[in-house]
């Protein structure tokens, strides 16, 4: 395999990483060997080394979400950006929520969506603000002309070595962003979602295999699994499907903005059976499937996309 260090995976592999092309998943992407690095929270894709593949060139749409209207939280970078790009390439208009500090990444994703011929609505704001959670949904509905897909993806992850070092402020913020905001946004969205709509929540391998330095984050991810299964049963009679995606180790700005211990970054993802971390675009097809009518009989499911690590 040629050396692709210092280049974007979506540029270096433009011809060989299309998700519909037969390929060996072991070497679809090179092993991520990131240098120790640090970004202030929340982190930017634009400053991440090495760069990620969010699907700008490597995702091929087939019209599976034609005419759909989606709101995605945490949509400026990493997993959320890859999902937004895939949705647009599948024919959906997308409202992107993100923190104001992430504006450069959000503008880049907006450009990709618009080049795909779809509408992008930018909705910056902080999900720890209860009132914003409600207004976010209303702004998305107004900007998109409706809503039929909600992706609750935004997450806060800060590594802390011991429980004694976990501040009450971090604990509260992590739970507020990761699970309480999910309740609030979903509740606000329900009056707008017609039968046939889909709600997709981002959980994590951490829900099953919690790392000792991510106690607060892992606990919220387990809660998201439970929320998904319970709400899925509640909304099924209304024709609204609720499911989740559980990523394993994916290379995103979350990891370098204190999401992992700095000394662990050079080996990030190598413990998976595939031997490498995932690229964000490799998660996107799971969200597309759960948003599309192809998954009409799938409710309360958590799709684990983790490079082969055993999970329930």
C-alpha cells in the first residue's frame, strides 16, 4: 500500500474506497498512526492529523433517501459529518447542528452537501441549553420545510483517569449533552414526525465494554441503548422507527480533544480484529439503512459497527 500520511484518505483513496466496491476491509484504509496531539474541546476536523474520510469522494449515493428531511446533531465533523454527507448523496436535505466554535467544519460540510445538489441548513447552538433543544427542532422544520429523520449524534467525551478526578461539572455536562438533550430534542420533534419517519441515536461500544477512563461517557451510552429500545416500542404503533448505531474506535476530532489519553493515540483502534480504526464514512451506510424504508421492520435495534469486536 502506498504511503498516504499527511493526505486526506478521501483524496488518496478516491478510486478505491467506494462503499459499493468489492474490497478487503482490512486494508481499505491504512492503519491510523496519529501523532500525540491536542485540540481544545470540541476539536476540528480541519486541524486533525491525519485527516479523516467523511465520504466526500468515497461515498456513492443510490437515491435511497430521495426527498427526505433530516436533522443531525454534532454534524460538523467526524461521524455526524459523514452521515450528513451520505444522506445528501442519497437525496436528503440536511439541517446541521454543532457548537459555534465548530463553524469552519460546518461550512465545509455545507459546501459538500450543496455540491451534491441538496439543501444544507446550519443551526449552531449548545445542547446543554434546554430552550435551544426545542428551538433547534423548530428551526430545522422551518429551514427544511418539514422533518422525517432525526439523528441524535452529538456527544461529549473527556477522558479522566479516576473517579476522584471526575468533576461534577463534567459529569453534568456529559449527561446533559449525551442523553438528556436526546430526550429533549426527540420530544420536541415528535409533533413534526409523520408515520414513516426514523429516529437514529448514536451509542457506542463503550455501552458494552466501558473503558475505566470514560466512566461518565460510557454510562450515557448504555442509557442511550435503553432509551432506544424503550422509545422504539412506544413509537412503533405510530409508524415511527427508533434505532441506534454503536460505533467502535473511529478516528474523529473527539479523540484528540481530550477524548482519549494522549499517549494512547498512536495505537488508536489497532486492538480491533481488523487491526485499524474506522473512518467516519464507514459508519454512514448503517445510518442510511436505518433511515431508509429498507429497514421498515427494524425497531429498537442497535447496529454495532466496530471492526469485529464482539458485542451483544
